[in-house]
C-alpha cells in the first residue's frame, strides 16, 4: 500500500460493521478500530496499530469518526 493510498471507512451498518475500502478495493467489514488496523497492515503498512488509524490523515471517516460503531 502506498502511503498516499486513501482508506475510506463507511458509515456503520445496522449491525455496527463499517465497510472498508483501500484505494479502489473493498477489503472487508470492520467492527472496531483494531479491525481497520489489520486491513491496513495486510495492505502493506505492517507497523500500523489502532492509534495510527485513529490519528492518520490517510483515513477518511464517513458517517462518524473512530468512535462511531452504531447505526
């Protein structure tokens, strides 16, 4: 994953899951910030953790920030 690749976290669904897109690809559903960190790690940023996800300008949060997990 290039450092300029956007990560989009979509609004929570009814079950609290949030779709995650990295670049042009949907990579899965996250139910907590640690899930997003795992997807970003799989995409190439192995040293990222949940604090990196919360603080990064690379992450675009739609429908609420990292604290929003309910529909």
